[in-house]
């Protein structure tokens, strides 16, 4: 089988905090009222990507990966299912303060999926921030009490952010995306979230959104956020490629191209290209594919060399 780069149509998630920038600026198509999240690379059952071009057009990426697992690469074999999920997130309002479980907690309880993630900030409104960790170390009992007394927002730390900022959030880290932040997220393929505080909002059904206090207290690291050991700051390929993070789960880089960039999809991993800005072309042995802002492309493992040309910024992810 001669596999080609798949251009992906995302699953779109509508929420009470979502905006329309992904629709208006990134070409995300949906009939929903907003596009809070675009799941740009997903084989997760909660939101599947569809292949938009070529022989497999109309089929889900999950179907093709299950039928031809070799396109994921040798390094994907160590995972139970497709390893990652990549999103655009548009926070028109504050997201809930939340935490994701560790693998150990999921194994202990027999439910949920662990979720380590990282964020690359695409744009912000003036004064926008992210919440991560606590101002100071506290006990689990103090954490629970702050939730019960409605003052957990007094305990957390807020980080003012700007375009180009990057954060690595290991599972068990309290966090929240706040109003006015647009970002790209690379994460484990999980949809397990424990809400801690949701600003007393009501859902579409008119009822308070569900909280998960016991689980959250059990898994949250009650300490200040510190940069991860997995964060990198390396410039490669004549300044075009910057490695942001490299961990056992995934490797994330930016490609800031003004001209031409050569990469490779070897036998070890597929390559995900998420176009953040600009326009260009992707050339492989199978031909030329046009790229524009908001495109998500999956290059199968063992596809060999590829070339991106243009004035274009891309988030590149492998496992």
C-alpha cells in the first residue's frame, strides 16, 4: 500500500465557554454555535477526525490506523491504542479549574485515562492568563477545605501569557485556561477531566455542571507549578525547527519556515503537521499538498522525506 499524507477534518466541540475564532480565522467548518475545541488529530471515540483527501476520504483516521497499524510507526506499538490527541482551543470565557488523573490513579480505580498535555499559546487578549498549580505548597486537606469554602481561586497561581509561550502540564497538575486565550494542545489520547471549580455556572440544562472533588483531591499535586524536565530549547535545521518538549509520550516542535524545510517521517513515527499561521506546500513522493492556516496533516510513518515550502508556522508532533 502506498500511503499518502492525510489532510484531516476535525471533530468540533461546542461548550459554554467557546468562541468562534476557529471558525472565522482557522477555517474550521461546523454548524454548531461555537467551536470551543477543534480536535485536529484524534482517534478518540469521543471525537474522531475524518480523512478529507485521497483514497481514504470520508473514513475516520481511527479506522485506517486500526486497519493499517504500520502507518503509526514502531514507537506507537508501546501504547494501548492511538497515542495522542491534538487540539485547537478557543477560550471565549474561563474554563473550569480542573485536573487530569495520573496513570497510577486510573489503574488503582479501574477507570479513566491519564492525561499529560502541553500548550502552545497562539494569541491572547490583553491581560489574559493561565492557571497552573498553587501559590504555595498546601496539604490535601487544605485544598479540599478551600474548595468547600469557595476560595480555591485564592490559592492558585496565575501566569500572564503571550503569543509563543509554552507550558508542559503533567497529569496531576491543577490548571485552567482563562478567558481570551487561544492555544494549541498536544496531549495523551484521553478525555478524562476532574472539575474542581466552575465559577458556579449552569450548563445548557440549567443545572450546575458536575464537579469531581474526591477524585481531584486524590490526584492533585498541591504545590507550585514548575517547568517540566521534558521542556527543551533547542534550535535545529538552520533555525527553522525549535524543539519545545520531548517526553516518553510525544515530541513537539515548532517549524517557523520562510523558504524551505526538509523533514522525514521514518519507520518509528508518523508526523503530525498543524498549520498555525501562513500558507505553503507539502511535497512528498506522492505529490504536492497545499497548506493553509488551520490545516492538520497526518504523514504516515515510513513515508520518507518531505519538504515544506512557503512562509508558514507549523506545530510538528511525533511519538
